[in-house]
C-alpha cells in the first residue's frame, strides 16, 4: 500500500533536508557501543518474553515442546503398546482398571531466537539523536546479548538491498556474523532501488524457522499491507512468540518548518513546491501520518502480536524497558 503522495515525497527527500548527501561511513555500532550493550545485558535482570508456544527445536531445554519422550511434563496415559518401556507403565492405573497404560511425557526444548532488523532506505534517516537504523541495531544487539545470557541460540534476518539470513547459533554473541553485519556502516540508499518487502521476510520465516521460536521484528513497517501482511503475521504468530518494535522519527508524525521546498515529482518533469510553514499542510500531513500509524497498529492487533513504539529521540534503555521490561 502506497502512502499519500505528499508523505511519500517527504520520506523520499527528507534525507537531503536533514542529513545532506554525503554518505555515512561510520559503523552503526562501534566496538565500544557493542561492549557497553553486552555489559548492560549481562547485568540486567530483564529477561526476554516468556515463551507462550510449545517448541519444536532440537536443543534440549526448559520449555514445553511438541516432542513426546522422556521429559518431565506429564501429558496423558495411553493404552499400552508392544515395545513400550515397562518403567513407563502406570501400575496404579492398572491396579484400578486391570488394563495396561503407558505414561506419556513432553520433552522440554530450548527455543531459538530470531531477530529481524530492517535497514532499508527508509530506516537510514533520523532528525534527533540517531538514525532509525542505528536505534534498530542497538535494540537488536541488546536482545542478542540478552538471549546469549539465557543460553539461547540467536539468528535472524538483516534487510537492506537483499534479505540476509543468519542461522541460529549459541556461539558468543560478539563473534556472531549477524552482529558483525548489523554493525557495518549504513550509507543512504536510493528509495527507488530494488529492496525486498516485509511480506517476503515473513514468508521466509514461515518456511524456515521451527515452531516455538521467539521472533522480534524491528522496522518502521512502512510497507505493511492490511490484507496480505495481516494474514502472514497471524500465521507466524500462531506457533511462535512474535513481538514487533515500530521505530519512527518525529518528522514522520509532523512537518517541521523549513521554508519552501522543491521536491521532484516522479510522475512529472515539474517539481512540487511545498511550503512547510503552511498550517493546512501540517494538518493534512499529521492526519495522514496518524491514520497510517493506526492502520499498522490494527494489523498487529488482528494478528495478536504486541507492538511497541520507539522514536529516534529515545534512549536505548527506555526502548528496552518498553519492549522487554514493562509488559
């Protein structure tokens, strides 16, 4: 779904208004920032979201799984079958009924963590403390370190001009290729360059991850569609624990006065003249931005996925408290 023309043009050219045209060459996360995020995660009592779905992962752990075996979570008694282990026979039930029954248990498995970081063109922008992409990188890295502290396997997806898939691993988080890639410089991308959409990412997760995974998706969700996206998210959330973090910049909620702007019109050779001091323009823009924010919230609400908001002026700790702390 395309946003209104004015809002679309503002998103396309706001980088020129605030950041200039020089490429960003500094890494999103330097070594000092990664070290600080790791130390915070190791000293913080804040856990990841408690798993709500049964797990189908292969790694033995402490969470209920869909596997039946020699676990500790009793599920049912079923009629004895040839080959069942005698030690699992329910002798008390046999004494009462005269029939042999075998006790069935669920094995406990350890869920995997999948972190989705949106670093596409619209995320490489910010008018306050940081780029939206930088805030995403900090939150995703912090969550990876927290998962490491809980001995969980961490993998994920980084979305830029392609979909970069990283398989889960329990290796030390500082050595993860996922975090190394996440920390790389993030120069501006052309808005008209080919970039994958979020529906493709959701389909990839549906195809590749085991049930019972924890998924955190951090994005501005600018290309969510009320029909197709809602359906995919609902499927993803049926058997996994999914959370969404929406990153916005204050300029995406309202236009700031910067005089008259000339914006290229993609459908015409003539530029569009925008008076950013026009109160009527401010009202129209704010209404369009509010409507889109509500639409995105409704998509996640229909899918049963909790949605947390942060903006580029927020401190990382405040965002993490909203996301992992105060549920």
